[in-house]
C-alpha cells in the first residue's frame, strides 16, 4: 500500500535519518531492463555503497529513489511505509537529497547566494540581513566551513563539492545520495569530504548511499555495500567482512583474470608528432600554452601530467582541430598540420577527448551513426561520397559493438542513453578501429570508469602503441600516466616543466612541478 505524502517535511527532517528500503525495484526503458528486481536497505545512520560496472544500473536505481524515473515495478519504503516518489520534490519531502558527480553550483554567485537559491521556498523578496544571519548560524553548526561571501569561481574543486553537500544539509536532507562524488577531487580532498560525512553518519545525523568505483573509499568509509551486475542484484554485505576480491568477483561475475597487455619493444625513430614553439589562448583571450616543444615517436606513449587548467585541454584542442593556435608549428609525419578533418584522415590521427559525450559524439544520434561519424562518406559506407549505405553502416556498427563489448540495447539506441563507460567504449571503438592509425591523442580516457573498463581501455592504448601508434596521453591521474607512459612530461602554467623516461621518473620532483614549484 502506498501512503500519500502527508507527513510534514519538517517533522521528517528534524528526526533521525529514516530507514530507506527498496523492494524488488525494476526499471525498463522500452524492452531493455536497466534495473531488474533489486532490493536494498539503508539502515538509519549508516553509510551504504553501491558498486557495479559501467552500465550496471546504479544511476538508474538512484534516479528511481529521487523520482527522476518512475520505477516500472517495486516499492520504495521509508520507515517501512511504501511511498510514491514522483519527483525530486517528493524525495526532498522525505528528507532525501542527491549530490551529483558534476557541480551544479552557479559560478557567478557567492556561496551564500547558492545556498539560498537551493531552497524550494526562497521568497521573492529576500531579507538579506535575516537570511544571512541564519546562514551564518547554519555554517557554524555544519561539518564543512566555507566563507559565505566567496564567489564560486574562487573555490577549489574540493570546496565546490563540499558546497554541494552543504546545500543538501541546508535542506536538512537526512539521506544523502552521492553519485561518484569524488571523481573530480584529489585523493586528499576526497578523504577529507568523505571523512567529514562519515563523522555525520557515525553521530547518527545522516545516512549515505554512495555510488563509487573506488574500492579504497568503499572499504575506508562505508559500512555496507550492495553490488549490481547487469541490472541485477549481485550481492551485499558488510565492508568489514568482504575483501576487495570478494567485491570484484560479485561485480564481474565469474572471477576475471586481470589481463595486462605487456609493452613490446618498438624500434622506431620515426617522429610522428612534432610540435614547435606552440602558443594558444584560453577562451578568455589569456595565453594558455606558452611555447611548447614536443616530439612523439612511432610506438611511444608520451604522458603529460598536470593539475587541470594548466593548458592541457587547450593543447589537446589545438591538436584535434578544436582550437586555433596563435603561433608555432605542428608537423605530423613530417607534414605541416592544422588538424582539419581531411588532414586527420590523411595522416591517420585519432582522438579520444575528455567528456566524449560532449566532445566526440552527437548524443541524440544512434550508436551506429556515432560509430560511423568518421567514415560515413567513404566506401564501404557510402557510394560516390553522397549515397549513404545504411545497411553497411549498421553492419559495421554491430561488429564494433561486439568487438569492443559496448553494452547497448541495440545499434539504434541514441548514444546519449548509454552509461558513461559505454559512451567511452563507443568513441574508442570508432577511433581505434581504423585500419591504420599513426597518432592517437587521448585525454583523461578513464575518468569515471569502473576498473574493468579502465583495464580494457588501457590495454587498447598499449596494444595500439605496440602496433607502432604514437600516443599522446594527457591525464590528471598520475597513476595512469606512470602505468602507461614511456616518457613523462609535466605541464604547468602552459609550459612543459619536467621530462623523464618512465623508468627514471622521480615522483617527488613530478609532484613539485605539478604544484608549480
Ligand atoms: N534514458 C534511458 N533510456 C534508455 N536506456 C537507458 C537510459 N538510461 C540508462 N539506460 C541504460 O541503462 C543501463 C544502465 O545505465 P546506468 O546509467 O544506470 O548505469 P551505471 O551503473 O550508472 O553506469 P556508469 O557507472 O557508467 O555511470 C545502461 O545500459 C544504459 O544504456
């Protein structure tokens, strides 16, 4: 029986966190079952982790709790009463709030303004003095302290994520749902944010349901974990009793052997990418890249480490034709190169940019069409450059979906409906399946991906390198740079400030250079 939302919101939120229970929840999209009969319980004052491969159904499940999706089947129980949650407003009523992977704060406003904005009952005319006093009182009692007067543009990533959580505490949310909350934070920031949340949970003031791919965070901060596999419940248990191997086995089904592609020796002196004294500006006209020189040989992975915002994005954009350099020269295979679509094709340059859904896909077009974006006007997918052969496009797509294990209901599904990991695989399949590749440019290729997908994509990159492809890898993840690169560079304030082979890399020096010292 479903009980109407008649209990007063303040009554609910002034008490201990309620118990949240999902009973046999399913969610279908057309004929595709994204969540299949999943049950889980978040006991009051506990920290519950939700784990699963990309596409396992984690986001869909929490969107059902938040009322973004209507579950096709099943019950959501709050304090053992079945409740209808048809919108985030209903979720708010029951004291449930969500913090997303990406920030939703308004950059042009201050911390105080962002907090006020979040309230569903913000008055049309704000008595600032009164509201400000209340905000100061709230901030004094909150676990995170941020200066109310600071504009958002002056906050570091960790502070922004704290503000996202503060917004929910300000709304007096008692159950916080977090969707990969630490993916944009440094490990130190992540530990600080999760540590403070853990204290709130231990004090009985909050319950947390957190989607995460990071075993370390789950074992350090969560009490319980529920694992999903291909939309189905795959197991649950106390994090004290489950080992990382147990959790990985639940997540992947039959235990998978970690397959690491070994690097083979590639003897080549052929310089594929040659960048000379390159300069480029940011969107705001200030200089982002200040005189970069860089060469990459065939069969070499060159990793560029650095804190984001130091010109890496602009460099990748210049090399993939999305930004015009202000001066300097780029040569590919010895020829001057401006990264037009034609040049990229003739020089066999491919790229996996950051945020591929935004930068390398057309979200409302199908997986098949997105897979064909590079080749649709050439045989065998087109005749005479104009007549598109849709059967050939679909057949090629079906084959790539199989070879690259893209989880999609069909080749006709819009790519924007796929999970993050599968969008990444789609772009990688398109970019790596070309018969000949000379240069591959990849930026943060495994951001937000589960460990099986990380391993898969890393192996694909190493395999490409072993075939003689020159690879430019730009990543904020130092472990990724150290694992994959043959040569390591550090970028700071638009310049390359450190270089070594990976065998001779000095971690302390890299850290200092990344920090701008
Ligand atoms: N609106 C939608 N329409 C159709 N299919 C969808 C929609 N949203 C999600 N799906 C599909 O449901 C499945 C589960 O997706 P979901 O985003 O819940 O996975 P996830 O476990 O959160 O993955 P990730 O870790 O990559 O974020 C995926 O196969 C996805 O393609």
